[in-house]
C-alpha cells in the first residue's frame, strides 16, 4: 500500500474530509493473512469436567484400586532397581560408550517386561499399531502429541530407546537410576554449552550405525492438550537420518492423563488415573520418514514435513506455539492478566517481526499497564484513549482499528505486538522522530511549547478543542519539550508514532494529489509546519 493511500485512509476519517466511514477499516495489506490467529488459541490448558455421578464412581473405585495400584507401582520400581544398577555400575553419569554384551541384553529384557507390567498395574490397556523400525532403519523416534508424563509408555513399547532428559532427573533416587539404565542424553541447564553438546551427542549416536540404542525425542518440547501439534524443535532432525514418527492417542471418555500448564497437578492426575477401571492408550508407529537432500541441509524443513504428516494422521491442526509461549503465559499471570493473554505463536511472531523473547516480554509489560483495568485482559477504545491521554476521536478510532485485526472491538496482546512492529515501529526511527519534532517545532527555536504541541495535535486528530496538557506534561521536564525529551518519549512509547506523524501524512497526501507543476514549485509557506524534503524522510509506513 502506498504512503498516499495509507494517509488517505486516515484522512478519510478526519471531520470535514467529506469521505470515508469511521466504522470501515482500511483493506488488508499483502502479508496480514500470515498473521491470522491460530486455529487453537490455547493448547496449554486442560479443563476436565467431572459430573457428580462420575465423582461417586471415582470415589468408590478409588477405595479399592488406588492403594492396590500404588503398592504395585512401588513394588515394580523396587524390582527394576537391581537390573538398572547392574546396567549402570561403574559407568559415569554421562556415558561416553554404550552398554554392550550380557549387561545390555539382560537389563533390556527385564526392564521392558517390568515396564509393561507397571503400566498394566496402573490400569493402562495399550494398543500398538504399526511396526517398530530397527536401529539401522530409523535411528531416531519422534513421538507426538506430548501431553502427559504417562507418554513414557512409548519408550517401553519402542524397546527402551535412549531419551533426552534434564541432568537433574538423573539425580532423583531410584527414578534416576532407572533413567540412566536407558542411557539418556542428559541436558544441563547451568552449562552454557549444553545445547551444542546435546546436539553433538544426538548426532554421534544417530550416526553410530546401531552401536548406540535408538533415540526417542518429544519434539514439541512441552506438554499440550493434544488439540494440535505445536512447533517441532529441530534437534531430532539435525542428524539428517531417517526418523520414525510415533503417534500417541488416549481415546477415553474421561481425560485423566493430560498434564498441561493449566489444569490438574501431577498428584491429582495420578490419583484420578489410578481410580479408573482402565485407561486406553494407542501407540502407532508410522512409516519411516527419510529426509531428502534439501531436508538434510535444513532440519527445520524436515521437522515441518514430519509434523504435517503426523497432524494429518491425527486429524488435528498445527500451530506455531512453542515453549516460549508457555513462559509468556506464566508472565501474563504474574502481571495479573489472564494467562492465555500471553500466547502469541512465538515462532511465527519472532521470525516475521524480528523480535526476541525479551522484546516480546517487554511489550507484555506495556500491554498489561494498559489492559489492567479491563476485564478479560483486552484493550478497548476507552483504555486505548486513556493510556494515550487523548480523547476518543475519529483518527484515534482509525488507529485503534488498525490494531484490531479481527474487528471484534478490542485488542489482544497478539494484535498489540503485531501493531507495534508493523504500524508503529517503522514510524519510530531516528529520522522520522527528527522530522516529527520539526513538525511540532513551528517557530524552529529547538523547543516545542504547549501551544505548538496543541496546534498540531488538534489538526492531526480533528479535535479543535483538544486538551493535551496531560500528554504534554508527560513528555516535558519543564515548560517546553527539547528534542532529547521528545525522542526518549517516542522511543519508549511507539504507540504515539503514528499519532505524531498523522498530520505530516495528510500534508504529504495533499502534495501528491496536486498537479505535477505545483508539486515541483518552490514552497513559500511561512509556518514551517511541513518541513522541506519531508517527502524523502517520512517513509514511516511499511507494507505488512
């Protein structure tokens, strides 16, 4: 969209323009379709509704089943410990060589049997579909959707492949020894080189030609409610070797297994599951996926193709949510916003808008300061105007409509981040701030007085009696605004960028609409409201 067309869209809402309709938003510009909201707004929440009759049933079954199953689980874990100890005796915590010979054969056989027995004792009925690939056919398994700690059943059914796990888990008594028995790839959160070392270890094992056990990875990196597949992390696909996808389904009337960021706790889910007569789980081994040459060089492309295949087989959509969205969701809760307010599909937003997590988190704090007084954690036109310390005018409604991408009359955090990056930040460069300052500095003395500030904003917003004293005092340290004060305020509050340059846009559009000979004629304006050469220095619009 040209600068003149965008300025005309704003001008159409200024009283006296004679055209336009405030309630009609300018047409979408080319790339906005890529920012449509995800098909699943929040995959990190599970709200299981349990009726009264079901509660009574759970209570009655639990009286009998809960203590028996808990006792059996503890007993099986104790029986498994000696075999795990045999497998790991005299081995360092981070193994540099695979366990081989009789130790591997005996412990693998025993632990697979005891693992199946443990899930059976917990009431799981496991249905297995497809054929498990050999280490030479597929050195790596990728399992999804990852929704619960019970997903460990995939490791048992797949023959106890190695797993990627936190280093702290290996320190847990009893459980840590069992984890070490499957020769995991351990990740340390305190080691700055941990990510690189983990990838190198995965590559080494995946390309060992069957010397190491196969590797099982949950590429989503966090638990979801199985309503979609979120972004796959590329770690499992970096080696460029064939992978076998594993699908996990829990076709039960009552969901007692889903463990998300909002919902039942670990203890509550264990108790609810143990109190069920049985719990169904399906583990399906899909055909092995072999990367082509392009995918070997681009693990993200390989990961995307495998994810799409798995989503199609499951009959669910894909989204660009990641673990970083979970962190933003927690931050939103800490800022007294609804937790789901922080979800933005971080992968898509960060890649397209060139934003990092810290930048998005900072915007979340700004958003919270505006939306804190509204119900539901969304910004309405009143909160928008109050934050900007400006009245609700036609131009302000038009700016609000540019943020409000789905026309529902409110702005959520996702729309706010996109609006800042696409609409405001391009108009908030040093060059544009300089031009905007010259625009306000009518007498060109290097300072903006309150009268000058009022005159331009009144013309920009089409409000002749606009009171801007509150906003002026917000910027000025004294009785006038210096360039440094103006620049610091504009950089910290990018929402004002389009407000400050709206009048300049209208002037530019007016010049562009004049006959060519008039455009090239020397300007004799005495008030200097439209600085010279502003056509070359006000490219504050950016195609979305």
